[in-house]
C-alpha cells in the first residue's frame, strides 16, 4: 500500500459510511445485536467458570496417616505428598486427631454422644488441596499409593460433576459464539454487498483505469472496519447496561446466595477489547468477502 | 568486441534497408492472430480475426451492430479471453497474462465509452483525480497533470463542475481527459460519439485526431459512416465476426 493511498482509503471509507447512511445504520445494528448476544453468553460462561473456580479452590481431600508412623516419618510423608504432581504444595496441612475432633464437634457441642468421644477414634490426617480438578482422581490415587497413607476420603463424584458442568458451559459458549460470529459475518457481508452493488459502476471504472484488486478493496475494508468498531462501542455500553440490570435483578430476587455476578468493573477492559476486536474483524472480513464478486471486471 | 561490432553493423544494415523501403521501425501496439471467440451461449462473435496496429496509428474499427466490434474491445481490455488465437496488447500476451498483471496492462491504455461513465458525485477534477489515484499518483503529480489535460481538451474552466451540469460533448471531453490523464500509449474509444449530435461528434473526433498527432495510438470503434469518411484514416471493417476490409485512407462503405 502506497503511503499517499492510506489517507485516501480512510477518507473514502468514512465518506462511504455517510453516503450510504441507511445501509451503514443497518450494519451497525446487526453488529450490535450479534455482539450483545455473543457477549451475554460469554459473560454467562465467564461467571459460571468463576463460580466453579471458587468452588474448586475449596476442593480438597483427606489422607489418613498410618497410626504406627512416628512424627519424623509423618514429616517425610508430608514432603513426599507436596512433591506429587497437581498437589498444591502450600495446600497440604497436617491435622492432628485432637484438632480433627474439635472440628468434628463444631455444631454438635451439646450432643453428649460426640462430646465424650475419645480422641483415639480419629486418626491424624493431611488435608490436601488439588490444583486442577480434572486430575482429581489421579492425584488421590497417587497420594494413596504412598506408604503411610492408610486411607482417604475424597468426593470424586462432586469433583467430576464440577468438571462436567464447566466443560458443558464452555463448549456451549464456544458453539454459540462460533454460530453467532458466522451469522454476523454473513449479515455484514450481505450489507456490504449491497453497498458494493450500488457502486459497481464506480468499481468498473476503477478497474478499467488500471486499479488493482487491493486498491478497490481497501476502502470497503476500512468502511467495514469502522462500522465494526462503531457497532462494538455501542454494543459495549448496552452490554454494560444489560449486565447491571441482570445483577440488580439477581440481588432483588435474593438469588445472590446461589449465584453472584462478577463486578463489571473487574472485567470491562477484557469485554471492551474483545468487542472491539470482534467488531473490527467481523466488519473487515465481511466487507472483504462481499467485494470479491465485483472485482471480476 | 569484434562480435559486438559485427552485430551493430548488421543492425545498422537492417535499419537502412527498412528506411530505404519507406517503412519505419514502430512498436506493435495491438496484434490479433487468428482470433475466435465463442460465448457460453454458443454465439460465435469472432471468426479468425487478424489485426496489427502499430504505435502512433489512428484506426477506425467499423461495422454494423452485432459484427463483433465490442467483443474486440473487451478482448483488448482483458475483460474476456479469446476462445482461440493470440491477443497481444502493448507487449502483454493476454492469452497467458496473470490476473495481477491485468491492471498494469490496462494502465498503458485509456478507454473511452459511449455513455461517458463518469462518476456523477465527483467534479471534473474529482473524476480525473480518481483515475490518477487508481494508479498510485501523488497529489503533486495530480496538481501538475490535471490542469494540463483539461487545457488540452478545452475544459480548463470546468474543473469544479459536476458531470450533470455539462453537455454531452463536454462530458465526453471529460471522459477523454480521464483516459489521457495517466498518459497511456494507446486510447481505445468505444463508440465515443454515439450519444452526441453531428457537430459535437465532429469536435470530439477532431480532438481525438489531435491527441493522436501528439503520439498516442488511437483505436476508434464506430458505426458512423459520415464521420469515418470525413477523416482519411486507416479503416478496419468487420462483419459477422470476420474482417472484410483493412485499408489506409479508407472509406466506410455499406
């Protein structure tokens, strides 16, 4: 691209937006609609993912220690556990049988049956936190294989459930985003095709004067890019409003105990960047595809 | 060194031979060799056309409607390809020209149409700038070239006018200016006077003749007999896709 053509392409792209005002408005509306739908699903996925991550952080299992082990052997065992893959080295805690009893009694302080329970009933144990929930079962097996681990208690089913829900939500979000991106691309492409059709004579003159395909195509790509960015900016503010409204509705209904939305201030930069990138890409690609047919002169 | 001298002597002898025979060494602008064109619907538009146009010539391509004139123009501008035969324009072999080379080939041509094909929303100046920008000219080049070309076609005071504010003759002058502005080696005019009255037609043809006198090869496609007969130029006549006559200072006979 020649230096003095760049300004021309931008100028032409801008002027074309205004000279085909209605068409441009339609294209921006379509981009806004598609980005809001895509954005809503993405934000839902992000929130579900965030919630599951929070639950994951609390996810741990207990490894009971062989009663014949001396304190030195227990220390050695703890070091070995910390070295196992997927075990959080800072998340391995030694719990004595006395501490375990105290924890157990919380909530049962008035029940004589538990209060008089001897310490020997319980074993010393490690509370072990895992990093990746998907490798939960393998990690538990690796810990249990160590000599000195007499038994364990792990909620494998719960961990697997978390993983399944997360994967399903992520997959659904990806599929929907892909479908909506394709739909947006198609709509933008058609809108630009109409604009290109109304300028086919101009394109034919350009080609007859010796314009390269790139020279003809660039103003349309710039136009699509600008429309995409405009649509993205509008969609961002609307999305913000929708997100705030949903958050308020959840708070009013008292559902926040089950599901709390992330603060928009925590994610707005990411949302804006993704919207702008998606809008620009959809606009530019859609225009690029649409113009192809009219270059065959 | 001796070989080089021998070569130069041989070349000089050839030039002398050509000059003594009254012929000048001129570049071939258009070469059509046994051209056949059959469209997808089965219409045979051209049947074995052979044509050679040299640099600086003024040629009328004449023939009735449907004779194949427009097909020849489309072949020369690489809008379509021949079904059989070879098409060479300004040294470009259009039979195996690559897509990316077509714009470069077209930059050596200026094309004028019957319906002017000006951009209505641009001024005269804007239309010419548009054509120059297409080939990557800078603002400085445009400021230098456009007034010169407008002066040449007699529209120096119309730079800011819009096409719909001008007469048909003036619009065709703008189209000629646009064809000229990139300094092409050859101009192809497809029925340039088709939409004009006889007086304006004569003016336009005189202008094309003047441009040709300045060194630009001119191929004018027309079916206006009176106009062709008024200018004593080479006339190539085709009928039903076949070349029926080709002569210098020729006439267009029915």
